[in-house]
């Protein structure tokens, strides 16, 4: 009983659950953009956006309004259908993994029959995951790998040399680093013995030292590096390298279509941060919390959830920090690094993990 | 009831995408349609309680193989006004293969109708990851090994094809390729546009 879809709640409640999760992810993403501008400002000795609202807090909404009211330019020679399809594919594929995120532990101590219209009759468990899929890890990897099409098709359909170069670079880069990422994910999966995201968190629950960042530190580093490449972040932001490609694959996109790509990039950052937190930092698990409040109660769930979001935000901050620190790779360096260093290291790590798991029967 | 409706939705989507893949003149549209077929198929696998196969279908076919296909189409960027001349005998080969496929399909229908109906116990889900892994390394070990050798051969072939040539070797290969293309241009069977 680890997902909302498996409880006796009627489908209205699932719908509300999806809406809440959607809203939460999008709000975090909107404020990641603001945080990025603020933190980059501080790193570079500037103040950052501070005009809209107190301390610039309303900036994301101002940006959104601006995106909506800007003129929507469509290049004359573009392939129209694919040109319109590309941003939709990019954002849809970025948002879909949301349904398997383990947002927190299940609340088991509340009887939900007090809800109006018999919504919660006979239900005592409220899981904080929308849908439980046996192969959650593969689902996230698969859906995000389909996201490449958004970028590749955008580059091709714009009918512009900068866009095409950006799209090609991006597809090459994402295919290359997906392998290293998949191999790095195998380490924690082997230790946990399951592909289920909640199962992986449960496998790390005994103590702080069972967090997979300790036995799988190599996999953690490989995953973090390839996650940066997968999300097209600095130092791997070659698909949109301003100095050589104007803006890469989204050069010809404007107004809301550009906003969709922009959001997709930040939602992807959120996704890899969730995966990092779940696979290596124990997900929502807080060491010692079950001694203070009983497991399954509302405070336990709330504290766990907040800590989980905190872990995700730490990774988001790290990504911004790296952007303010490192220069960009050259393309041949990027390919050599991915294929000749990251992938072998990840594969050797998988081999060692298999041997250790087999002989120690972890 | 709902499962049936969802099945017909995705089955229809898969067939529509397959037809659009065959009928589109533009290779990129065909590739996009093929991706649609894979995604619809993976949804059908989910209905059939095989989430692992579904996830792997999207991850490998839609996410990896088709990306390479799209990549190649984008790089070549074939012109629309110079279609490849299709060879006549290929129509006959296609018709023959299609006929075989049709016979096979009807045979499967026939076999399924004649087979005794065993209700599936829902606890023993065949599509579960653990069962797939256990079966692959015990009952189906030989096919897995054969596929492994096949993939190894493909990897070695790829390495040989893209290996760095020294200068005289490179000149010889380029010369051979140029003569071959000139001959083909004279025959006029098809043209290669770069």
C-alpha cells in the first residue's frame, strides 16, 4: 500500500493528489529560477533581482506574465508541426516522472472517514506517492531519455544552423551520458535489490551509515556528473553555448514556447535531484526521528517530507554553485570524458558491487 | 471495462502511428511515428501487467535506438525533391513477406482460439522484474548467451568500422569509395546526397 492509486480513495482524491504534487513541483521549479539568479548574483558580487515584491520574491510570476505577453515569433521556413510539437514533448517528458516520486512516508494513524461525501470511508492509510510502479527507477530513466526528442526536434525543425548544431550536440551528449548514468544507478539498485524507489529508501533506513552515498561513493560522483550533462547544465551546457551557438536549440523559440523549454530544463534539474536524494541520501528518511515521534503519524510524515525537500534543494543549490564556478568543456573533451573515463569507472563500480553483493549476501 | 477501453485506445494509436510511419514521405515524420508506435506498445505492456518490459521498451527503443535514427536523419537531411528510386523487385519481396506475416497472424489467432484457457493467477505476475531475471539466467540461459555473443560481434564490428586509419590506408579507402559512387551514378540506380 504505497501509492494513492492503490488505496480505497475514489479517483477524485487521486486527481487532487496529482494536482497538489504538480503545483508543488512547479512552485519549487519557479523559485529555483529565482534562487539561481540570486545566488549567481552573490557569487559575482551583484545583488540579483530585487525589484518585484519584497526581496524580489514575486519575480517568477513577473517572468511568467512577461513570457505570456511577449510576441510569439515563428520562423517562416520552419517545419510547423514538429516546431510546435518539440516544446510540448520536452515539458511533458520532464513532468511525467513526478507520479513515482516518493514524497514521504505513508500516514497510517489517521482515520479518513471524517472527509465529506464519504471520500475517505474505510481508508486509514495515506501514502505520499501518487503511483507505485515496480520499476520506478527504470520509469524515470526511460521518460527522461524520451525528453531528448524535445531538444533534437526543436533544433531540426527551426531550420537554422545554430539550432541544428545545438540539437545535434545535445542528442549526442545526452545519449553518451545516459549510459554512465544508468551504470551509476545500478550500484544502489544492486545493494537494495529492487528497482522500486520506496524499496530503495527502505533499504537505507537502518542507520545513517546505510545511506548508499557511503558504500557507493564512486557511483554517486559519476551520477552527479552525468546528471549535470543530462540536464545540459554548466560545465556541460554545450547545446546552448552562448558564445558559439547564440542560444543553441531554442534560438528560434520565443514567448511561451521558450518558457516551456526553460521550465523543462529546471524540472529536469529537480528530477535528477530527487533521484540523487532517493538513491544516495536515503530519500525522506531522517535518522533517529522514529524515536521522537511514532512512525506513520502526521508529524513524522511532515518532518520527513521537509527533510526530503531539503535534500533536493541542497542538490539544486550545488548545481547553481557549480554554474557560478566552472567554465565550459570543449566538445571533444566532453565526449572523451564521458566515454573514456565516466563509463569505464561506472562499469568497474558495478562489477565490484556485484562481486561484493554476491559473496557477502548483503 | 476501463482496461478494455484503454487497450483499444492505445492499440488504435499504435496502428495509426504504424500506418502514418509507412505512408509519410518525409523520413523524420516516419521516425516520429515509429516512436509513437513504441510508446503505445509500452502502454499496452503496462495493461498486461508487465511494467518491466514497458519501461525497457521506452528506455531502449524510444530513448536510445530511435534517437540514433533521428540523429542520422537530421545529419543527412535528405532532399524532398530527389526521392530515392525504389527498386522494382523490392515490391515483390515486400508483398511476399507481408503475406507470410498475414498467415502467421491468422495462425496465432487460430492457435489462441484452440488453446485451453488457463486463468492467470494474479500473484504470479510473469512481468515482474525478479521473475524475468530468474528465468533469463536459468531457463533461457542459452538464448541470452547467444544474444550476448551477437552483441559482442556488433561492438567489435563497430570498433573496426570507426578505427583510425593511417594516411595511405585512408587515401586508398577514400579512392575506393569515390570510384564506387561514380560507378553507381553512371548506372543511375540511386543517388547519394550528402
